[in-house]
C-alpha cells in the first residue's frame, strides 16, 4: 500500500498525535508498505520521523480553505499514486481530503487522538463527505461520535495506541540535583488542556505539610511563563521544576518515584502508557481513555480532573508507600506489554487499512 500521513500542526509542537503518526508510519514501512509522512518545513514532526527512518515531505497547510494548496496536493497525490491518505487536523481533512477526492485517492481517513469533532455543521460536512472513516484510540470518543447520529456503523474505528517498550534506559539521577527528595514527574505541552495549573495547586497544598517532594515537568508551550509565575508565587520555586522540551522522557520516567497526569481532556494518554511501560506507578485524571488504559487501584489511581485537593490527597496517600508504588508499577508494565504493544497496534491498523482499501476497490 502507498500511504501518506499528513499533519499540519505547528512546526514547534510535538505531542502524542504526532508521535503516533510517526510510529505508525515507521511500523508500516517495516512491513514493506510505501509510507510517507508530510508536515511543515523544519517541524519537530519531520525531524522525529527522519530519525525513525520514515520518508518525509514538506506539505504546508495553513488554513481551512486553500484552492491553490488543494490543487497542488491533488497533483502530488496522483504523482505518488497514494492509496490511503490519513489526516491529522480538521484543516488537513478540508484541504488535503478535498485534494484526495479530486485526485481519486481510494481511501481518506481522519485520525482523532482526542475529540476533534463537535456537532458543528462544518465537522459533519467535511468528515462525512471528505473521509471514509475515522481512526480513534478510545471507546469513549467512538461512543461520543456515535451519539451525533451522523456516521454509518463502523465508520469510527478504535485502534488502541501501541508503544515500543525500551529494553535499556539510562535513568535520570534526580538524587544528585535533589538529594533526599521524592520526585513526582509529569510531561506534556504547557497548555490549558494539560491541567498543570491544578498540579501546581496540588503541589502547593502538599508543600504546606511536607518539604520532601519535588515536582518535575517536561514540556513547553504558550503557558510556560504563566505557569512558572504561578509556581513562584505559590512558594514552589525550588520544588516545582520546569525542564523544557524533552525529546526522550523515558530516562525521567525511570528516575522518578511517581508519574502524574493532570489533564482536563485527552484521547488515549500516551504519556501514561509510557510511564506504565517503564514500570512507574501513575496517578491520572479521569479523562478519555484513562480507564481503558489503566486499572484503578491496580496499576495506579484515577482521580477527578480539575480537583487539586483530591489530587494532592492521592499523591500524599501513595508517595510514602514504597510497596504499593512497586506493585502498581509492575502491574502497569505487565498491562502495557499485554495490551498496548506496537506490534498489536500495527496489526490492527494494517488490517483496517487493507479492509478499507479492498472495500473501496470492489
């Protein structure tokens, strides 16, 4: 199959959706499919894809409607005889999806790692007319879309994320920087979605009763300055540390005592899966996909989102219990190895893509 993944996210942005696309492209390439990934020039997505050995192209999409860009992409799709186009953002569907219809590309799919479709008429029009299906990573998203009443049965396909579990990781030695401290780690874009302001509030609550905790966050984003100011004003200058963009978080995960996800919404939170894969216990907000990935009380704890008091209490109840931390970590690692490997994801994705292509060509 000739497959093109297209992702027009900002060149300095890189998250779970981008990682999924690159990993999916790399895994399908390894199975002798001709796979390409297109994104913005000098983007982190393309840089990560190149490191993974994925063929990359520069295709820039900046707006929802662009007749010239649509024409150029249609010509490109014909030239490369693309069988399947997989789009990331809604604007990718509207520009590249339309191009694919013009070019006669057999299959066009949207990939939704979180809720990207609301009840707006433009979502209904573009997704039902310009795509042949939606790939998502969470049954909760599938059920939400089914409630709209727009899509045919089996139009939205759940394919759980998969990761490659690393065999050897050199852990970050936090004890050198923070001797005698316990490390609570988190990672993600510094955006409203990720709920870091609530994590700071939870840290402030805990700081009033104990001084042996350090919160460490990897990530960057538009709220960086605001969050740093919030942490400083909360008296957490030395106990809430911002690491900036971290291309490989596994060393941090292996070196920490506990991973926390404070997001307000997600799809299937990749970073939780990564923490579990490395054997770290997790406290996660009860967002889309969390309960499909985790087992509350067995691989970690699930708490309500946007509730720093409950989050602080959960951290406090777990961080000193070394036995439970170890049990949660081992159980999480086994669960990922059993249900969320890259091989399982690629098997499911490849089967789905073949079926879509065969159905279209009948």
